[in-house]
């Protein structure tokens, strides 16, 4: 590629970049960014609510499972004592 072609490419890229920056910083683009960010924040809030719900459910399940195991252990202990008394 000749020097003239390289210069033309450089100038074209600079012009395209400058136009792109103006488009990206326009009022309309800013409005789109703002609305998109607001939607993402709403989505994040909903996800966090679901995460909290799942965490609470898991805590309840864990507590119930521990209670089941404690009840089984007591029943097994009582059965062992009863069998020992009969022997």
C-alpha cells in the first residue's frame, strides 16, 4: 500500500472515529444509555429478590433436615435403651 493510501486510510479512520464519538455522545444516545441502565438496575433488583427467597428456603430446608436427623437419633437411642432393657 502506498503512502497516499495509508494517509487516506488514517484520515478516513479519524473522520469515522470523530463522527462515531459525536453519535455516541448525542442526547438521543445518552437517553438510550440511561433507559438501558435503568432496566438493568430493575432486573438486578428482581434477581436479588429471587436470590433472597431461595436463600430463605434453603435455610428452612436445612433447619428441617437437622430436626429430622435429631428426631431419628432420639428414636434410635430410645430403641437401643429398650432393647438393652429387654436383654
